[in-house]
């Protein structure tokens, strides 16, 4: 259907283009031309309209990019190209591959036009300039899930709120994640007839999963509020979750993770942004916070920031500054400072903006840091880019992991740190994940992540084959070893007893092909450490006193996830504590 639609659109455009050219009005310096460039998830096709030697319009005909990350490319970058009358423009940081694909598509169209364009002057648009002094009641730094939740609650409490975000797009790591959210006793568990889950069980799994280093009081707050946070997302923010599917991430006793439609953080982030827009909360993009401002009594009264032209902008906060800047997974120097293991050898799944700025800013006004050495790798990531593999969420429904010798080496539903360490102990420090269509029918990741599927196939990091021999051959995996492994897996699937690794979800038969084999490595994913906060999300100093006016929530806090965060816990954490921060700053 989608394919047909594409042909229809392309067909229509072609007819219109030919009609336009044949109408005789196409002077030598005017016309419409198509071009294509390679984006992050396949080709981007555009149509460029040129009028009297000036780029007039650029229309995207086909694309499959990440909706949120591509937005500034199709708006901001488009405006720049039109204003400059040239495709020699800078990429949008954080959306590099999409920008390049788009720019190349426009260049391709311009080349085909044969028209020589005269580039306009590159003056910075005056209208983009904002006052260097801004005053709000509450200033939220960072626009991931924690930042949006905090801003929305503070705004609903009647405060004048602003969000400042250093990247050109909102969303941070929340956007790039699978968006799944643990909530014991949730409505989908009821739909699926899953009984027995409880706040206590979720609390215990989280404490244990973090090696009991998390602050029990804070973990309890997260566990007790998890369902309310999920219902808030569903009912107030209008996030749509799948009604008939849940994930059981590693370390959890029950299937308790809600899955947003599309299986990514794009659903919660776009709905949170829509709510912030509805509340008229200004979002200052390309605005990097550098330093907290304190008055002579030590109260935090604002933030010094800079825009993309490095112009200094001061954001004064009458009531509170809420830091929601995320972790430091993308900051290799900071990783090495706190844990020398996680150096350049590790790629990262994280967004470019995840560089620990909030932690550094808070520390410089006396905030206590904790648990900084606890850095988590996600076990199944793209060996070339380090990006998290959401396609490989089939692991939660029975996909197995094997090494180059074709042998299983870990329980696939063990904690991320355990699986990551086990992978690094195998030949080549990588692994292969194997599943079949029966498993995909449960997980439905091939449909949800079709762009990732195509990319992995193209990069030769994924193979689909009718027989296991064929699939193994593609990666030169020991065929006999793999066949022996599958024989055991199929037997354990029948008996329900995985004698080798005690798979807690129960193994699934891999008797039937076609088979999928994906190559993967562990990649830095989450930094558990950060600033110390109390139950009101006030940031505490070394003596345990609250720093007046300063609040924090989300990945930059260090007291909840302990030594290791369990899958599906980030969204629960950031929404719960983000909302508490917003309410507290809102005086509720
Ligand atoms: P969380 O999951 O805790 O909400 P995210 O990683 O989703 O964290 O979001 C954090 C956001 O904060 C990112 O969008 C990131 O670009 C932004 N950010 C990080 N440092 C700064 C800074 N110095 N100024 C403004 N925004 C920042």
C-alpha cells in the first residue's frame, strides 16, 4: 500500500513536472526539478522549484527519516537554503545524516536544472534575534522527557515557564529510546490477563537490578508513582500505548513495560511537545546553558546561556531553575574521568547533547554527586554506529544470543551489564542475535522498525535466510555449533526448562525458518550517576542541604537507578521526577 502510494505520488509529480516544462513558460532560469540524496534511513527525494534564478520552494516527495530529528531539516534548513539561494549550507547538528541527504537531494535537483544560481548574502535573519535578558518564574534546562514533564506541571501550576535546549531539536535521549515504560498493575497487564505484579515487586526488581545502591526512599517514590505517571502520559498528554503488547525487560519479574505506538520515544516526545505548545511554553532551541547564577544568599536565580551565534543570553528565574540535561554518555572525557573503562573504545547510543553539562553546572554551585562511576552499556547496538538496535527487541520475546562459534553464552533476559560483559568476553567482542518469524510475530519489531531493518541489511549487519545454514554462512558462524545450539533451544522450548541459562521468560522454538541473524556490540547507553536530589527533587549539597532555587530530574540525577538501570525504568524515572520537580517549583 505504502509502496503504491509512493509510486502514485512520484507519478503525479512526474506528470506535473513534465506538464510544467511543456507549458512553455519554463524560461531558462525557471522550472521544477527533482533530486535525491541518501539520508539516515534511505533516500530523500525532493522537488525544487526555481523562479527567475531563485530557489522558490523545496518539496519533500519521499523520505523515511526520524520525524522529530528531521523536522528542523525540512523547515529551518529549507528556509536557509531558500534565503541563501544556495545549497552550500551547514548541516543541522544532531541531524547530520538527514541534513546531508536533504542538501544532496537539493544539489542533485539544482545540477539537473542546469541553472546557475547567484548565492544571496548570508546575513543572520534579524527576526531570529531575541532579547539578551529574559525573565521567567521557572527555567527548565533540557527538553527530554524530564524537562517537558517538569515544564508542563510548573506551567499548569500557574508559573511562567521557559525551556531552553542546546540542540536544534527537542527530545534528547528520550526521543532516541524505545520509549517503553514500566508500570506495575497497568491496564495492558489487565488486558493480557497478567496477574500478580505489584509496586513491591517493581521496587524490589529495581533495587536488586541496581545492586541495592539506589536510595530506597527514592526508588519507592518511583515505584509508587509509576502507574500514575503512565496514566498521566496516556490521559493528559495523550500518548498512545499499544493495548495488547508489553515487554519484559531484563531483570524484571513481570511483563510490565508499556510500549508507545511506533515503539520509540518519538510518540511521548511529540505529544509532550504538543502539550507544551498548547500551554504556550516557549522552547528556546540552539540555546546552551553554561552557568547557573546565584544571588548573594546562594539562591539559584537563573542561567547564563548562549545561542547558536554564541550571543550571551541570560535567563532569570524568579522561582526556580530545573536541570533536566540528561546524562554524559556522549562525553568521552567525562566518562573516562569517572570510569576509565569507558574510553574511546566504546561507541554510544546517546544523543549528541548528552554531555553532562547539568552535572557540571550543579557541581559548580556545590551540588553533591554520587555513583558517577556507574556507566551502562546497552548490549545490542549497531557495531558501526553504536546506535541502539530497537529491531533486536525480539530478544524480549525469545531471540537468542550466540557467539562466533554458534554457542549461547548468557541468559538473554539477564541485566544489561551482565549481558554486555559476557559479549565482551566472546571472540571479537561481539555477538549475534537470532530469531525467526514466530518470534517477530510476537514482538512486531520488523514492522515497527522497518527503516532500521533496511539499514542493517544494507550495511550487512543483518541477514534473513530460509535455512540456518545459509544464515550462518553469511557471517561465517560455525554451522555445526549453531545447529547444536538450536537443537537444545528447541528442546528447552518444549520442556520449558532452559537447562543452560534458565531463561526467565521461557525459550521459544527456533525450528522454523526463515531466520534473522543480527550482529551486535555493547554501546554506552546510560549514566546512572549524577546529582543528589531529595524526594522534592531539590538538589542537595555535600552536607545534605538543599541548594535554594535549584531542582533536578532525569538522567542527570544519581540516586535512583543504582549501579545498573533496568530496561523500561528511564521513562518511569524521568516522568515521575520531572513532574515532581515541576510541581514543587510550581509551589504545589
Ligand atoms: P532525560 O531522559 O533526563 O529527560 P534527555 O537526554 O532525554 O534526558 O534530555 C536531555 C536534554 O537536555 C537533551 O535534549 C540535551 O540536548 C539537553 N541539554 C543538555 N545539555 C544542555 C545545556 N547545556 N543547555 C541546554 N540543553 C541541554
